[in-house]
C-alpha cells in the first residue's frame, strides 16, 4: 500500500561474472573484539546454510514520487524469487555491491535471483567493501567505481546494494555519480537498513568532521526486503535497528510506541510476525514522509529525532565504535530529556523512552565516551539541518508522537542537558 499513514504528529512545518537478468542499557557500546567479525561470519554462514523458505511476499509498500515512484517488497525468501529483482534490472549489466561479511552469506543467492531469468543475456559482476562504518569513506567507495570501470559498465547498468545501511548509502552514491547516474536497487540485510536507510534515496559517505556530509538524494528502482536475512544478524545490530523503530513511535505513531513497549521481547527473539509488522509499519511511515518531503525541506527532518546528538557521538568516538542505532538511542534520550526539561512534553514520555531502549539493550547515555559539552557542540554545529549557524533540533512537543523541527528553544536548556549527560561520560 502507498496510502498515507494516520498523521498523529503536530508540527508547525509543514570480478566475478555470471549470465543474468539484470549486499545495552546505560553502558557504552564495547569495541569489537579482534576476530569477532570472522566469528559472526562463521555463525552467519551456518544460519544461511539452513534451507530457505519458499518465497512469500507479505506486503508491497509504494514510495509515491510520480514517475520516480518505486515499490518496497517485504516478505520471506524473496532472494529466491527471481521475478522481483529481475523486473527492475533495465539493461544488460548489473554490479552487486556488498561487504566482506554479507557477501559470503547472500551474494550467491542474489546472483542466482538475478541470473535465473533465462534468455536475457545480462551479465552480473560483484565487489565487496570492507565491513563497517569505519570504511564509509571516499577511498572505499572508489572500489565500486574501479570495478565498474574495469568491467566497462555503461549507463544501462544497474548497481545492486546487498547489505546494511553503509553498503546501501555507498552504493546509491556510487550509482548517482557513475557516468552521471545509473539505476540502482536496494537489498537490505539489516533491520536498520530495512526500516530506514534503504527507503528514501539518501546516499553518501562520511567526512572526518561529520557523518554523511558527502552525498546525494538519489532514489532506487526498488527495495527488496527478505526478512529471513535477519536470521544471521548479530544481536547488537538487531537491537540497533529496533532503536530506530522506536523513533517512529515517538515522532509519528503513538500506537506503534505502545506496541513496542508490549512486544519488544518478541523482536529481540526474532519472532517472524513481529519483525514483519515493524518493517512494514516503518516503511509505510517513511514512504509517506518521503512522498511529502523528498529533499528534507521540513517534515522529513523529523525522522532525525536524536540523530544530531547521535551523529556527534559516532564522530567523536570514531566511526564504527558505536553502531548508528546505538548513537540514535542515546541521542533520542537526550532529545526527549531536553523536550521534557523545556516543558514541551511530559516527563513520563522521557521515562518510557528510556525504559523501552533499556529493554532493547541499546545505550541511554554516553558513559565511557569521555565526551564534553564542547565536543558535542562542535560536531552539532556542522549538522546538515542547521541554518544560518543555528543548531536546529527535532524535539517532542505535546503528546506522544508529536514533534517539531526548530532552532527556537532555550539554549541554556541544551547546555544543561549536555552537561548532565557529559558529567557521567
């Protein structure tokens, strides 16, 4: 469905080739241990070896953008349904971009889905980035362009993003720039990417001074979400994705927030129906917001609740030390606390937010980071949402699910919130 979800907000703003058709509570997150990535890959490979389910399309959500509208397919076993992906590969070449963790798990299935439609004479190549936010930079991105040039890909090629948010953002940016724009499709394999980053066309890479500072708005041809890939997702990354879903409850859908309070344990246990529910609802909300404000002139900025604080944490601690959803988790707590301290929302909303995120096991403070108010403000001052040097924030105002995007707040309250959180850092 592409129907607009019920609006409960109140805001004053409006190479390898193949023949084919067509990647914790209040404590600070721990750094990844040596060998942990290899261990996750081995565990994931074991899970991926399980026989896949017969393809089952649960829902199709449409992002309504006129001639650039596109479907979001949600279901199980969709990587094994060649009709879905191949329908969006318009030319005779495709480049699958993944990473070193996801490629051993799903690249072969993705290639098979692309190549299963016989008689088309289309060729598929692939490239795998190093895994992690630490590699979301121009140097790594060059790998995709190098591979495309090496394979002599033309403007009729399609880039396929197979992986999480980092792979999706980078592949989209690579597609936007390659020969001034080629088609791309998203095949997200993390909950974070499924519920947020794969939808809406934000693409880009990080700069040492700020997250996602280099990029473009560039919409995919489709998003294919096979929720079975969540079976190989590490628990920490699953929790990170759930934190992003909490955001939708806070800014848009109070009923979703209540549902999360009652069902977060099912999500953590990877209950298939619960996961399908939050993926579908999140995509519906994101699609409706993007349809109304594609380039983030106002309404779409509300999707960044907690992100201004969270991006500062990610940058200050070194990209990859905190997962994106972990930074957003702590950042949402800070934003809702500030909203309550301003008197804009009930303190109970802050208490419920903190309690829910603790259930997810994601950070609710910045303990262990050593961050200072000055560090926060330094990174927040270069946030993309700022205007005329003013730090603009998404803050709750009114009942649950109502928010504003504004720079008109008491700066002393922001300073006090930063001091309170940094005191324990």
